């Protein structure tokens, strides 16, 4: 006879907690699994002494108890923080039920370094009209439950009009500061005490970088008519690969069972890129042989070249999306260097990719429009202070990340003549030695030029900058460590910069953390 665990035994409670936390919560399995006879049989094989809980016990006792415990732990963790960054998103499922998700992000001391921590504050049903006022009210209720309403530094959302309106309603007193980037960096009072930086960071809304980047891609893909046929063939080829056993067998006969092509997700552009990338890495001749009996799937040499060019164009954008959607590493510092790198990439592609030049130019125009604040602040373009991504946090973050410092400023001033020369080459449609299409242009990894050309800045170059800033900029020339590790080791050396750095670098570049609450496939 098997002696069952008592309800209060450590083993009984450990298995129950694991089912709840790891399966129901972690794996998003339905509550009904608790009463599934196959699952109960599995539990009996696993440990015959264990008594499965009832669904009633799960919903009325265990889940409320876990929610209370986790919420208490989060409140305790956030209570010791002076600044909290927030991401918020409104999402609807297939049944058009809406949910408001809110996450909190902070930098915590972790042994000998700092680490970024993320907390889900709420994912609650949102009924009624999706207007800004109602979103703002629901948001305020959530953050006040956790006692962080007065600690919010920045709020990341997508560019939906109702989300923009929500945080204008919530913070009507916040005005975008004026002044160019050089004045900001020379202002010594900015660095005296992190507590005095509040006027430019009291809960301001920032746009999701990844969403804005996706809009740039969308603008470019509107000009895709010239290669629409090739993309349609790629989509049909992939669909057959996932739906036809005959097509799959032929594919494996040519390329092996370890090769595959992922299906594209219509809501995420980089899934289309990854589909095309996987396809174009295969041998064109073998693809042609495989599709010899299906002529409408055969890619012409021109179509194959178009798809290859499109992948070359989109690759840095895919890298940028992946790099800035995480929540365990610093991402906000990558925004400015990434945008400058992408602009340089597009200028080069105007010369190297003549078959899709209309897409390239549309993306370049969109990039300069949707990130116009960045170009304005580094004096590459003129405009008003309300332009997108004009906020100084992006420039402070880049400067306070030792892998960048101010190298992005030096490089783009230095390369201004090169840009003009490239633009002239495009306008005159002439060929320079670097614009040959054969062999294909080798892709340079995004942001690699900043690591290779981190230029040394002497104190005589910027005599008006506070001595601590100059000392910091000089000290990072030979540094090769991540930002959080650097600031944990240099708190005493740069105390004022340290406080501002933690506040700024803990802000995520995108709202992907809250999007993962609704869609676990979002990168991170």
C-alpha cells in the first residue's frame, strides 16, 4: 500500500508549486490540465505518493496566494529603487478581448556588478473604449498599487495614437526641453546630482525603438512592386514546404533533413527577412532542379538576385531589432549609434543595390523622418524640438555606455565628406571602386565600426565639459566591458555620472518586454 504525502509535506507542496509556477504560469498551460486524466496518470508515474490538487483549490486558493506573494516580493524589490522605467501596451486577442500590460525595469546590485531586472506589474482585462483618458486612468491605478507612481523615470509605448494621448493626459505639465546636444553635454549642472535631473525625466513617454524601426521597413516595403513576384514565390515555396509531404521530401532529398525555412508572420517584418535569408542561403541551382515540375516556383536569376539584395538590405535592421528588444542587457545606449549606422548602410546600398534602389531610398527617407530628432541633435538636419527621438536620454545613454562614449559623434563628423561623395556618386550614377556589385558587398556587423574606431578625446578638445566627464571619456578608450560592469567598478571614481548612468541605462529601448507578456515569440 502506497503512503501518500501529507498536505503539508515539503515534497507535496514543492510539486504543487512547480505545477503552478512552471506549467500553468511558465508554459502558459490551461488550468484544465489539472483535471486531465493523462496528466494525472503522468503525475502518478512520476511520484505515486503525490495527491494532485483540484481545479477549485488551484483557482480559489493557490493562485490567489501566489499572486499575493509575488506582488509582495515585487513591491519590496521596487521599494528600494529611486527610479523605475515602465513599458506599457494594449493588446487584443483573436476574440477581440483587450488587455493592458505594464512592466517595470530597474538596475539592481548583483554581487560585483549590476543587473537589469524586469517585473510584470499587471496584465488586466481592459473593457470599453480605448481612449487615452481611460488608458491613463487604468495605468495610474496599476502603478499606484505598487507604490511607484512618483518614481517613474520614463514610459515606453508603441506609436499608437491612443497610447501617445494617454501619457499626454497623464503628464500635461511635461514639456520637451530645447537646446542642441552640445549644449546639453556641456551643462555641468546636469551631472551634479541625479536628483536634480528630474525636470527632464519625470515620467516622460518615449517611443518604442523597435516599433519605429518596423515602420521604416513598412515604408520601404510599400515600394516592393518591382520584386513582389519574387517575394510571392518565396512565400508559396515555404507554404508548400510546411504543408506538402511531397514537397518536404523533395526538399530534404536536395538539402538534407537538418535544413528548413521558417514560415513568415505577417505582423513581424523580420520573420519575412528570416524566411528569405534561409531560402537564399540555399543553392539556387538545386532549388531550380527541385522545382522543375512546378514552374511557377522556379526563381529566375534576376528574382534570386533581388531576394539576395533584399536580405543584404534588411540584415542590419534585423540585427538592430534583435539587439534592442532584450531586457537583461543595456539597450537604450544603442539607439543613436544604431540609427547612424543604418543611415550609413542605406547610403551605401543606394550604390550597391540598383535592382531595389526604390526600396532603399524609401527606407532612407523614412528613417530620416521617423528618427529626425537624432539627426537634428547632431546637426545633420534641421527641425523643431518636437521631432521623433529628439530626447536627450538617447544621447546621454550612448555617451554613458563605455562601448560608445562619444565615438559616434567623431565618426559621423569625420565621415561627412565621405557621405557627400557617396551622394554625389549616386546622383551622377557613376561607378567608384567601392560600388562594384561583384563580388557582393560583405556585410559589416552593426555597430562594429564604433568598437573599431573609439577615438581618444583629450581634455583640450572639450575644455568646457566638466572634468569628471572628460576623465570618463578618456578612461574608456581601452575599456572592453559592458556598461553595467563598468559602472559597478567605477562608482567611487565617477559618483555623479554613476547615478545618472544607472537611471538612464536601465531604460529599455523598446516596449518588447511587455509585448512578450502577450506574445512569447517576441525576441528577448
